[in-house]
């Protein structure tokens, strides 16, 4: 795991090397072990900061140039099947100086080309690949969006990096205006979805996409992988068959991701996904250790369940407790390491989790992705139960909603049915911001549209299974990206690599072959994973509650974090810059302080925006 940075300027002079290396060093936390640099002395310079994981010798350093001098590359991530790829290259006459996946990757690109390479590699990655022969560059992001890759594009010139501030603070972007549509999207969704950046002419490479800029500065985009379509006739409906199939794929994925030349462990919560990952990891790594974090809130703390799992699985567990005073100490560090507006407040425990884990580990396995692939969120139920009523004319839906609310307490229909369509209802469940309040606090947002997010558009005339598949796809490209952003930024702030076995291609494809009914059953969520866990671990403490590594932010905003958050959101420079109605914001703040309404999401969203803007100019 590393950090990459670069410039490709086919039309103007490159930045001075000293200035370039200073920007490259913003990646120091992502790669504390070495700094690398390469240039063709003409149109491109590539920067690299390394966190040594595989072949920790200097032979694994980057940037790397392929054996026949076709490609120069910087690469952040891991290629899990690089050993088998290396065997292919050896048969083609390639000679290697290292045991690293990086050297295999750049030479595989040279031997087989970009598309063939992207078809066969398994892993998580952000890659910048410069073609020395035809003077073009390709920016490539892994299919699940695990690793970040930002860029700016200005008159054919491109700046790219692992961190948004490397792009945003560059002379090509620093004076760019804030994109008002992206800003409104952020205020509604609490993060900035790919492919957008909050400053104009700044972007993210989309998951499963590569962006090519040729020698004339022309930019082209290519989707090399997208979430597979559902094949209903191939769905596995038999539970035992599904369990065996899923067991084999998860076992393979976890085993693939245990390769490391540095200390490796697992994150272990009291849920379902991370205990599964830990169980499989323990089967292949006898000395495995796990790590967890608890909080001072009984509602949010699940460390006791995590300790129970550790005992049942047979792993030693390291436990840290987090209290409100800890949050106060680390809040500013969390904000500085985001580099863009981002308002999932679970960054706070995630930062503390990875900070403490980094004392013992360099690589950790997590259970992220299980909820999205196996229907683990309540919103799957909330939206889906309205599906059979979508035939109702819109004018009759209010009547049906009211009757069901009166008679059955919304057992069959809820307010999702009142939306223009269920895709829109799904989107609204991802937003914790009331539109009318948003536009009163930010009057300049009136009449501004949000950015189009194509994954919130479902096909017409769907079967039940197809509808659930559309929801799953939306989660994959939507809220899962927010989770992956959180984990990447906070783990990299503490120089720790997090791997995600649920998001290997073989597991994603396996999930799509298992009939949704085996996961989504009445009030039960991701039932197939629970059944698998019960098969592997005796008497697991499954309670069907979704907590994760969470904290009581509502309470903290009234107590330990009150002064800091208030100071941020009422900052006069910030208020003026974003044309905020101070009186309305004061009302929102007081409602939260008095406990009459819970505005934690909106307030934290505003605070993160203020912190980003303040750090941008530093």
C-alpha cells in the first residue's frame, strides 16, 4: 500500500522538481518507508511514497519501468494473483529483480496490454501507467473503488494523486471555483461520489474505469468492469448448495489476501462479516491476532461480542476503549486526513481503531462489503416491501400509505411508496439532510440541482429478484464507496493497509449467484452469512443488530465536541464564503443542543465542509 502522485503536461512545462516532491510528500503517511521519482524529462513526472508490504527490500521500490522500456508505472494497492501472472511472464522470457507484485504488474501490462491485464488481475489498485512509446498516460482504478485516484484536467494537462489535496492545491486547480452541483450533492449525501470533485475541473476515476490522456491532451474514458447483470436462471436456491459454494469462495479470497512480509491481523467486531473473515484467516494463519475497539456507550459498544467471537474462533484479541475525551483529541487529525469534504462521523472510531492497530500490525483484513452484497441493511427491507404496490397510480399511493399506517402500522407500505419511484426513495434513505432545512441554511443552493448519480436509476418492469439486484448495485456504487473512503483515509493516516476479502471478484460473482431469498428473509438480513457463520463457529452471538464500530455522536455534540463543532460551523470566514444564513443555522444548532431534534448528520456535514475549506488554503 502506497501513495502515488504525478503530472502529465503534454502542452506546458512541468513543475519544478522540488515543488513536485513537496506535493509527493503529502503521501508520507500513505507511504512512510521510501520516496521515489521518475521523469522522461519532457512531459511526465511520477512520484511515489512506499508502505512496504511485499518484498520490503529496495528492489520493490517504485516508480518501475518495464523490462523492455515500454511503460513507466506508479501503483498503489495489492495484486493478489501476481504469482500466477509471474509464471506466465517467465514463460515469455521475462526476468525479475524482485519478489514484488509491482514488477509483475508493469511487465504484464507490457506483455499483454492494458485490457487483457485488467481482465485477469485480482486486487485493489490505483495505477498511473505512462506509455513511453506513444507518450500517453492511463489512470486506472480497481473495479470496486477500494483505492482512491483523483485527477484534474485543464487544457490537456493532468495532475493526479492518491489524495484529493494533491490535485486541489496544485497551481492548476487551487483557484478553481467550487462546483455548486457537487456541493449540493455533498450536503445531501454527506460525501462526494465518483466521478466528481468539489472544485471545478477536478474528478475521481470511477470504479472499474481507466482514463487515458494522449500526447495531444485528448482525454478518453473506458469502463473495463462493471457490476455484473443478474442471471435469474442460474441462481442457487438450495441453502446447502449455496453455503458450500460461498464457503469455498470466501475461503479462497481470504487465503489470497494473507500474503504479506509484515505483521498481519484482522479487525473483529461483534457482527457477522468480520468474524467470518477472521475464522477463515485463522484456518490458514495459526498465530493470527485480531483487533477491536469499544466505546463508552452501551447502545453502540459491541466489544464484548467481539471478545466472545475471539474466544470461539481461537484468536488473541487486542481491545481498546474509546470515550468522548478521545474523540475531542483526535477530531482535528481526522479532518486533516480526509483532504475533501466527508461527513460519515464513524471516521472518528475508525481513526482510533487503525491508530491503535498500527502499533502491532501493518496489514489488516476487514469485513467491509458483506452488507452490500448480502442485503445487510434495513433499507433493503424498507424499500423492497413497497415493490408489489408500485402498480398503484401515484394519486392513490397516499391513500394506500395512510390506510396501512392506520391499520397495520406500516407493516406492508411505508413512505418510500410516496416517492416518484423506488430508486429515488432508496436515494433519500441514504440522505440524512432535510432539503428544506438545507436550502434555508444555504440559500444559494435554492434552484441548484444535485449531480446525476446514474446508479439511482432502476430499469423498468423488473422482477422481484431483478429489483433487489438493482438495489444491491446501487449500494455497491453508492454508500459502499463512502465506507471505503472512510476506511482508506483513516487507515492510511496511520500507515496501515486494509484488505477487503468480500470485494474480490470471485466473492462478488458468488454473491450474485445466490438467490436473494437466502439472504433477505422477513426481518432477517444477510441470513446466508449468518447460516455460514453458525456452520463454522459454535454458538455465535448473533443478535441481528447493526452497530459496527460506532459512537454516540448526538451526545458528544452536546458535550465534549460542542465547543469545537460550534467554533467551526460558525466561523465568520466560512459563513461568508458559503453564504450561510447564520440565524437559521443557529436555530438548527439550538434544536440539537436542547434535544428537541437530532441534527447530528447535518451539523457534522457542515463542520467537515468548513474544515476542508480551512485546510485547503494552508
